[in-house]
């Protein structure tokens, strides 16, 4: 129930929005899951994870599918359990569901073959192939007639190409694997959704899905490439930010320099006007002192009675000069 509390005491919707999405948004995008699809998978996961452990066990996984556990289904669970903890995290659950549900016949063939091709030689001994069939059918013995069909050239081994060609002709050989995929598809979004997703996978993973690579390796490569792309994008954005910041700082510095230069020019003009004014005042003062000295000399000089009026005028000029000189120094 979505009214329950999940991890950290959060409601499932809030936990998904604040915890799951920031961590797995890139993965959801790569796998083609919308926000709503991702949330539906999360709801399915927490319905299985009834104890809020953040993991689901192999028993819970089979209960979710409504299938009886078999060695093959347990093997599928084990391959999805990347850290071999015996339980699936939500990240493993999401990638595993997408991975298995978007398998076409060729990739299911490769998946089954890889279970026993441990040394990656691309071929199985007949005994290994027999063990594979027994696991798929969960039987103690493999059908002898089926084994004869598998080892058609009777050389005691079968390559991945031979096995794939056989499954194309007789897909019922891996029918339990196809049945398990159908159960998963029906539980999550339905058959039509996954048929379209499988076609998209063929387009998107064309360079990675092949008989030479496991599909899980393909996803890891895609995730690593996308992570590198994201890091490169972040690096480019950081470089652009630094360049833009540097450009803004340079513009700001140039503007400040320009403003400072204009202020200096205005200051120099003002100082020039002040100096010019001071020079004129100094010249006027000097001329006044010269005139004062001349008037003073005239005052002490001898003169006859006829020049008495002139001397009185000189004395008045001298006192006027004294007043002006006082004004200059106030």
C-alpha cells in the first residue's frame, strides 16, 4: 500500500522522488522509462519488499512472477544479482527487468548459452549443453532425441552459432525461457510495451548487442559511455562558465580602467584650471607688491609743495594696494 511508510519513514512517492530519481534518472532515460513507468516499477518493487529492506530475495522474486522456482529461474535471478548478495536492489531489479524483457530470440539464446559458457570460448561440450537443457526444463535427464538434434554433426560440442541456428529452427527448445519472459512482460507494462521496447533496443543497442557480447555487458558499456558523455558535458559547461566569468571579469576590469582613466583626465583638467588660476593670482599679487613698493618709495622721496597733491594720491593708492593684498591672503 502506498499509504505505508518506506525507508527513512518516507511515503513511497516522496522516497522515489527524492532518493531514487536523483540517483537513477540517467539509467531510466537510457532504458527508455518515463517517470511514470519508473514509478510503477518502484511500486512493484516495494510491494515485493514488504520488510522495507531495500532488497528482494529469490523467493520474493518468484512470488512476484507467480512462477514455481526452477534452477533456470534461480540462475536468471543470480545473474541479475550483480553483487551476489542473494538479493536484488531496486537498481538491479530495474535493469534486470528491462534487460530480460527486451531480449529477442537471439539474445535469449545467447543468455542461456552464456550460463554454461563460463570460459567465454563461444562453444559448449555436449555434457555442458545437456546440463543447460536439464536446467531450462528443470528435469533430471535431458530428452535424448533433443540432444541428437543439438549435436547434429556428432563432434561432441556445439558453438554459439550452431546453437543459435538450432533455436531459430526450433524455438521450443528454450520454451521455458520464453515462458518466463512472457510472465515478466505481463507483470510489468504488458506484452505490447515490451515488443516495442525490444524493437527500440535493436535500434539503440545495435552496436553493442551481439553474439560476441552479453546484454549485461552491453548495458554497462552504454551506461559508461553515457556517464562519460555526462562528465564531458559537465566539463564543457564548467569550461564555458569559467570562460564566461573570465570574459565578464575582463569586461568589468576594462570598464573600471576606462572609468578610472576618465576620472584621472577630469581630475587633471580640474587641477590644470586650479593651477592656471593660482598662477594668475600669483602674478596679480606680485604686480601689487611691485606697485606697493613703488608707491612706498615715492612716499619717502623729497618733493616741493607743488607736488603735495600727487603725494597724497600716491598714499591713497598705496593703502588701496594694502587692502587688496590683504584680500588675496584671506
